[in-house]
């Protein structure tokens, strides 16, 4: 159990930030993080090292984040068009960039977050998401273009 506790402590911040970037809501992000680590603690999977654990946690986080929006409770209580509870980040000077990223469609938000905020390479992202590197590159390119349009050219994302 100590090993699992160390993993939770090691990856908690990364998983929370990823969940927050996907759900755009602190309460939902808290729920996702709780679900992800509960699944991790209960899993019988034999992980092949830290990278395998990290990949598993990222995949489960993205899946749990998506499932938040498909539950009947969420559909009845929080229409997506009425969501205004954008995340607040520590880096105030970048807040407009964070808000713009939070407004991107989920698939672009995920790769942008992993690439820029988690400092992952295209190859790492493709491995974690189970896609081709060319797909990640194309999603990064489209995501950057969308960000550029949202921010009216005030930032260079290349």
C-alpha cells in the first residue's frame, strides 16, 4: 500500500490539472481525481514501471473526464452551453491562455495540456493516448490554430 500511496502523491498534481483542464470545473475535477486514484488502488494490473503507471493514470483521467459529461445527472443539471465556471490557475499572466485552452474541444485540450503543461513529447502523448504521432501533431496544430484565433494573435504557440 505504501507504494501506491507514493504513486498517488507523485502524480496527484498532474492528474488534478489534467482533470481540471478537461472538465473546466473544480468539483468535477475533484470527482475525477478521486475516481482515478480509487481505480488505481483497486486495480490488479501489473505495471511495468512508472511510465506505464503514468500512461494508465492519464488514460483513466481522460476517460473519467469524458464520462462526467455523459451521466444523466450532469445532462439534467448542467447544460454544457451554460457552463461558466472556468478554472483559476496560479499563473495570472497566462490566465487568458488558460481560459482559451479550457474552451477548446476536448481532444485538442488534452494534447495541448499534455504537450505544454506536462512537457510531454509528441511520442509520449501518442503512447499515452493510444494514437499515432501524426494524429497528435495534427491535433496540436489544429489546437494551436484555434488558440491563435481565440487570442487574436497575441501569443506564439509554435
